[in-house]
């Protein structure tokens, strides 16, 4: 469980479907999660998933975006986080998924991002 999931309200987490360690959120809950993330966490990638009849552990990715290559970290976490979260919100609004679908949010707090950057070096 990452920092985003640790900050989400319990009711939102309970409504989400699970696939392993992934939390799959509905359209409205994904937008709400981004609003919660705006406090300290960057959402820098999204997957739209189709949950198969077998249940939440069975899904396939039907759409995705990863825009972290377009939004570069230049040392200002607040600016980086705001740009990423605005893009995440825009993408979800342009890709509404109905019943039987959900979103997986790829995210990182400033601390998690620093660890990831160190691993990449």
C-alpha cells in the first residue's frame, strides 16, 4: 500500500475493487482520490480497466496513459504534483468508464518519488 492509498478515506477504499495490491476505483472515486492527492501526492499515470465477470481479481487494461515523460520534475514538488494531478483529472474526465470498469492510479508522494529517482540513477 502506497502513500496515496494510506491517505484515502476508508469509505473510498472499501468501495474500490482489489487486484493484488492494486486498488481499482470507479470514475467518481478516482476523481475524488485525485482531489485527496492534491494535498501531497502526484498521480502520474492511469490505467482504465475492464473488470471481468470473474470479479475484481480478473481484469484487463482497456485504456491507459503515462504522461510522466511529458511533465519533468525540475525541483519544485508542488508544481510537479499540480501539473500531474491536473493531467490525471483531465484524462479521466475525457475517458469516462461505466459500470464494470475502473481506474488504477499510479502515484508517488515526494518521499516515494525521491526513492524512485534514486533507483533510476
